[in-house]
C-alpha cells in the first residue's frame, strides 16, 4: 500500500534490537510507523541522514507500507526547509 503524507514530521526513537533486526519507530500525529534495518549502523545512518531532516523540518513523503505499518520504502517528495532569512525573521520576531 502506498500513502502520501503532506506534513510528515516524525519523532524518531533510537534503534532497538528485535528478532535479529534493528527497528526504529517513527511516531507522528497519525500513528506509528516502523523501519527495519539489518545492523545498528544502517539504522544510525538513516536517523542522522534523511530522517533527521524530516524530524527537524517536516516534509511531504510517499510511504510504501506493508502490514503493521512497516515502511518498505520512503520517498521524500518535498522537504519543508525554511531559508536562513525565514529562520532569522522568526527568531527576531518572537
């Protein structure tokens, strides 16, 4: 099943071992999703790579899911990354 989520800004758990795999949970307002990895290094790479940007900024993603909300493939369609000017304006106006 493929799902497109417009405002995907997950909270991400640390990798934990389960059934000889390393799982990472992505927790959103809509529910929880799971990503599975073969090693803790792969999981850490994903967390501090693409998933880090989604956690900080959010974005529009296309998820290919299987049973149990397990993510088989994640495709970032758009990353809502503000410009430096927007960040400064927001900082000084608050």
